[in-house]
């Protein structure tokens, strides 16, 4: 239908008060489905408890009877969401999708995918240590030519954790050590190659003033 809420990624999750949890994340190029201690209701995809990335292998799927929060409508409503190849096709009550896999979302809340507008995920070497920290260059306070896209590690476990928490899109880039630190990249949290995750290579320029650059360059005679 082309409306804004139908084009966005979605997150499906049980309320925190319940011991039964089902999370579904629909992201560009595929879908995540993660189940924890829930009897199968409809069709899902798992491999040793790890959610699997589906790149168009399923032509479509229907999430039925979810409590839908569109972030546009003032109140949630119970309805269905039809998805094809990771794209939201329709939102509404009593949708029909003969022959398509169905996820029974009765009692579950459905949200638009969460967007992290500023962070360093994929660049900070989660679990690796200093050698994996690629978000700051500490040799020059002016490095606008540096690009986050050149340092993102798609296999960073933090990306999977973000996806499992409902974050489907993020803007990641340099830290605040430099006055001009380089460009941020807008990416999806699902993928094994940066090229497949990329939404915009140069989404923003990192600028930082005040205590961080002064602290980082105090002993180098550049700050005052």
C-alpha cells in the first residue's frame, strides 16, 4: 500500500511479564525468528537455538493476530502483517495468504524495527580487545577522510545481540576523540557482508568539540 508503517522493519515480542517469549525480526534481505521455550505455533526456523537469516528462501509469511504498534497510530490494534522477502506488504485485520507460512502471534506485541541513530557497534571489537577497536584514530584530530564502512565487522556478536533486542537499523561510526573523526554508515543489523547490510555509506560526519579531543591530544601539544 506504500504507507510508511508498512515499509519499515518490524519486531515481534512477548511482554516481559510472560515466561513465554517469541521474537521475530523482519529485516532487509531476510528474516530472523528466535524462539525460547515456546511450543511451535506456526512455522519457524532454528538451528541449535540460533536464529537463521533467510535471504529470499521463503517467498512470503504471515504474522497473525499480533497486537500491532505502528508508531503512527495513537493506539495499538490487533491484526495481521504479511511479509515477502523481508518487505512488509500489508498490515490489517484478517489478511489472507493461502499456502504461506503462518506465525500465530496471539498475545504478542508487534513493533516497528528499532533504529539506533548513533553508536559504534561493529567497530569497537566486542570481545576482542584493543586490536579490534577501529572507531578512533589517535594520530590526528582532523581525519574526515576515514569511513566507518571500511572498518565494520559484520560478524561482531554485538550486531546479533542488537538484532535479537529488536534493533533492525543503526548508524555506526567514529568516536569523539577527534574534532573531525570521519563518516558514519547506516546499515542493517542482519548480514554477513557489509555490502549486503549497507543502507547509506556516508550517512553523517562525526564532529566533536570540548573535553574529548582536548583530553586525547593534551599530551601531544595540539590541544589547549
